[in-house]
């Protein structure tokens, strides 16, 4: 195995001084306060050895990264039935686009764009006794860290400005692809997106995706086949209309969020999280993408 600590430190030092081109997400007002210069990288190897640099222990809003975790929980609950309500094709569109939803009769393109994640949230609202508590408990079990919590200020900030998500949920409802109330489903969705986690906590939580469905604590949560499906979706759909570019530059399955985090992974080898809040025009972290490109190039490790 390469010397990961050396590689991530070298990449961090090379990128840290570079000017931040792009913008911190501000359509969720609470996210606009995050200092743009924050930058952290954490890498967790399959053998559980961890490597950190910069602000890797600081909490940030994981936003869309949560869509992978809610999908994992929905698959654990109803397995292949998920695909009766959401497709598995890349959208080639921004994360909050609505036009395809109308053209395709209320079946979202995939579970990692907003409309798809809202359908997954609806499934969890139906399947779980106490959706918010049970989802948080699932994240605690995966990570082994009971300190992970929702950020109520972020959730209510998004609730007051999430007009496009209300539009998507209403459209889904009109096509019969939302079983519960729009308000109830979106309340859960805004909470799942508001999870506040560090790069290190995200690597711990995503360990099951490199370890055939067995989490860092040693419990089997998903089958190898379910992990194959979720990792495939991260590769083809994890970066909205930039999934092709991410596969081309970085060569790993992954998921980004508008809080500036990116989780990426090489099954059986390592999981890595970067955090830098300044986003490119497609909503992905500019420095995070650059860092991951350099790390897979320097280590010579990607799925290709
Ligand atoms: N909660 C955000 C939204 O629905 C998540 C978007 C993202 O991280 N891309 O707009």
C-alpha cells in the first residue's frame, strides 16, 4: 500500500494556498456562514488505519451525502422494491432539476438527485416507526459514534427556502409516487441532509461500502449485491451533471454535498472524505475534486 499520510499531506500542502474560485452554497441561508478557507482530508484504509490532514475533524453539513445513507437504509428495509419507484440512470442534470420528472411520469432518474432522494425519504417515512430517530440510530450504528447529530438550524433554514424541493415533492405526489404527506416527507428529508459530521466520521460511516456490507463495528447491514448496486450508483450518479467528469478525473465511486464534502471510495482498499466549502458551478467542491484527482493519480489507485 502507498504511504497515504504522505500523499494526502503533500496534496493538502499543494492545494491549501490556492485561491478559492467559486462560491459557498448560500441558497440554504445557514450554509452561507461557513468560512470558505476550511479544508480537510481524511483517509481510512480497509485495515482501519486512518490518516488525516487539515480540518478533517471539524463538523460540516453533509447535505446530499446523506442520500447514500438513506438509500442504504431503504434497501435494507425493502431491497429491490426500491426500483419500482426510482430509476438507476444518470440524469445529466443539476441535482434539483424538475423537467425530467414530468417527462418520465414521476419516476426520478436515480436516488441520488433530489427528487429520487425524496422518494427514498417517503419509503423510510412509511417503513420506520420513528423516521428521524431511527435514521440517526442507523448512522450511529454504522459509525460507532453516538455524538453524530442533526443540525436543527440548517434543517429549518432549508425548510424555509426549499421551494424547489416542495415543487419536486408536489410533482411526485401528483404522479402517485409519494405515499405520505409532502410536509412530513420533506421534514424528514431536510433533517437527513442537515446531519453534521466530520471527514473522519464520514469515512467511519461509509466503511461498509468498502467492506462488502460489514460496517466498521463488524455488523453486516447490507449484502454484497446491495453494496454493488449502491457503489455503482455513486459512480454514475454521485455528482449530478458532473458524474462523468468525476469518473474521468478521479476514477472512484463517490458522493458530494453542497456543504462542500465529498466521500469517495475504492472497495476493499480505502474510503476518503474531503471537505472544502467553495463549490464549482455544478455544486461540487472545487478543491475537493482537485485533491481527489491528485490522490488517485499519485497513489495509482482507482477502480480503473
Ligand atoms: N439539501 C440540499 C437540497 O435539497 C442538498 C443538495 C446537495 O447537497 N446537492 O437542495
